[in-house]
């Protein structure tokens, strides 16, 4: 109860500090405007510019900003999260606050809320909130490392997962957890438990009585849920009835590469495992950038697109564009657009030259393809033939950055030995015009390395990684190394 009250007091104090920092950041951002009006003091500036409706709108803004912080969970318990993850959440929240400020300014025509004003506000509030959060977190961790603000934890189960979890908790005294023991039946693994300095403080039958008579803040459930489902349900019920926090290890399936988060659909709680790129604000920003940048590129490059189309028509018979079925997001089929670089019956002649394939795996690539048209080789070398894929990006079939879309033929030739599907994880995100493979050797890389780079991209994706790949694509295209 005392720990809960302390948490509520700290949460309330944090909300007040955040509101003060938001107002301070807003005030700092107005300084250039004060200088521009020639006001000698901030009070004079308020008298000159601020009306009653502005006060009302400002307090509405404060409420919206407070809501932004709540959206990213900045007022919940952060005991188990790292300082870095909290700082990332703060940056997301303050960025959303800046967007809200910009939209409000646009709707109500605040001429003094300029891009410079929004940038100054964002920098000030981000620096202020991140600094205070890190300072408070550092103070809390120091106290907990010295035995203050401790929470008693009981671990239900004594298997390898339970012991590994207990070791991680013990190695981080700054989290402020005291493991009071384990609840389980006597079995062969109990000896390892005792070897690590822990003991069974309760058997499973007496667990309810133990929780009634002991100081337990949190219970961690580590038993196999498949074979202990009924018992796990009873433990959850006990904790709910006695107001004890219950945590469940989410690695129920021993997945090697996944990210998990808790969600709720009405009254149905869910644990979601993400094997690919997780949907959220970063992916919304990615899609927005894809659409806007591609549209701008199409407009800017329209003279070159028109010139390429004319040259294709003048140098060979057939259509300007080559349209082909490709595998997209989660194996959705879409039509990819490219400038035609080969003769019209190129696909029909593939079997004739398939023995000339220069790369391993199911894909087909040769440097001097006899099916290329006179202008086609130049278009391939300079990657101009890929530019019509900007229309695919605008449509939403593709992204600027992502694993290259595979042909139907190549996908059908994927190996299915031993049930291995790791290569197919690449389909969990939209395919792209450029990718890690494009900036690390292109067609000269073996198929296995290509797939590994795609998997590396999916598991480590970020907007910053996309930006790096886009920047590296320019010199790779100019050199024309590995293009085929």
C-alpha cells in the first residue's frame, strides 16, 4: 500500500513537472517573437498579443499535450524499462506535441507559430523532459541499489526459465527487487535452485495461504502454461483478489527473434509477438515519407521519364513499360512497373539461357543478357529502368526502402527443406526500390547473403536505417557496380 501511494505521488509530481516544462518550452520559443515586437518584457508581450481566446486555446493545448504523454505510457510504472527506452518514448511524445501545436496553429491561423517556433519548442521540451526523467531515474536507481524502495517478488515455478529470470533480476539491483523465494513442488531441479542461493518458500497447494500471510508485491509466473493452465488461472485469480501485481514471462513459445507487447481488445487481453517490423508511429511516418518523396520525385524527374520512354519506343518494338507479377507485403501479389529493357518475348526465352545464370539460388541474373535491347543495357546500368517503381510506392505496393520484390518464379523455387521458412520473413514488410542488398554489392552478392541482408533489415529496421540506405544508394547507382 505504501509503495502504491509513493508511486501515485511520484506520478502526480511527474505530471506537474511535465506541464511546467511544456509551459516553459512554449515561453522560451516565444522569445524571438518578443524581440521582433520590440517588447521590453514578457509581461508587455502578453499584454500586446494574448487575448482571452488565446488563453483558452493554450490550456486546451496543455490538455492535448498531457494526453500525448499519456498515449506513450509516460505516467505508468517504468521500473523494468531502461532509461534509453523511456527517453525514446519521451521523444515520440514531444514530437507528437509539436505536431499538435503545428496543426492547431494551422487551424486557428497563429501567424507567430512559425516552423522555427515549433522547432524551438520541440528542442526545449524534449531536452527538459528527457533530462528530468533521466535525473529522476538515476536518483531512483541509486536509492534502490542501496536497499531503498524495494519490492518483494515471488517466482512461481523453478524451471530453467525461472532461474534465468531470477539471475537477471539479481544482476540488476538498481531495479529494486528482492526475490523472497520460489513456489513449486519438490523436483530434481530444486537442487540447482538451492545452488544459486534460493529456496522454495511454498509449495503449490499452500500458495494462497503464503500470499495471505507474507509481504509480496509482485508474483512472476514462469510455469509452462500448456500443462499448468488450470493452476496458472488460479494464481492469476489469487493475485487479482489480493491486489498483487502479476507478471507472466511472455516467451511462451521460445521464439528466437521476436518482440512482444501487451494489447487489449475490449475485455480480451492479448500478448502480441512481432517477428517482422512492428506497426506504429515510425511506420506511419515511413509511409508518409514514401508517398510525398515519391510524388515529388515523379514530378521532378518527369522530363527524364518522358525521354526514356521516347528512346525505348525509337530503339525497339513493343510497349514502354514492363509489367510483371511480384510478391509483396505478406505475399500479396502486385504488378511492378519498370521501363522495358528487353525484347518483347524475353520471358519466353528464359529457358534457353537459364544455364548461363551467374548467381546462386532461385534468382536469375547474368551480366550480358542477350535479350537486352540497345537502350536496355544503359537503362539497367544506370538503374533508370527502376524509376517507374515510384508509381508503385505512391500506390502503396512498395516502399522507397525495403527488400527487393521477388518474381513469382523465384519464390516458387525457394527451398522447403526441413521446414525452414526464415527467408520468408522478408515478406513481413513492403518491398522497396532499394535495400541493404542494393548498397552492398547488388547482383554480385550470392542469394544466401542477399536473404541474410534482408533479414538483417527487417530485424533492425528504423527510420534512421532507411535514411542511411537512401544516402548510400546514390553512389552505388552512380558507380553501377553489380547492376544486372
